[in-house]
């Protein structure tokens, strides 16, 4: 019985931490082809099935961050009102 309780405790305590560890932050900076910051650029993270996973806007220095993203392959799409796609 003790063996089963220890196994259950291991599962409860360590498996959720392992699953949580597979989420990552993605951050970067959006610049124009002239090297200028693109503030308020809209960014979308698209998965391999074409589904929008997350969206955000760049700050005044073009910086952006997607939080707690699962590991995988994604396409990053951006749009800015003066620069276009």
C-alpha cells in the first residue's frame, strides 16, 4: 500500500510541473526595413493547422511578448498600418 501512495504522490507533485515546464515565452522586436521601431504593430502566432493561438501588439519600441506558449511549430504574422504585412 505504501508503494502505491508514494507513486501517487510522485504523479501528483512532479508530473504537473513537467507539463508546465513545456510552456515558453516568445519575445522579440519589430523593425521596419529602415531599422525603425514599429510601435503598435499587430502580431499573431499561428499554429501548423492555421489556427490563431495568440495575438499581441508591439510597444512603442516595437517589442512584443507571447507568454506561456506550448512547444511546437508556429508562424509569426505581423501587420502595421503604415508598413503593411
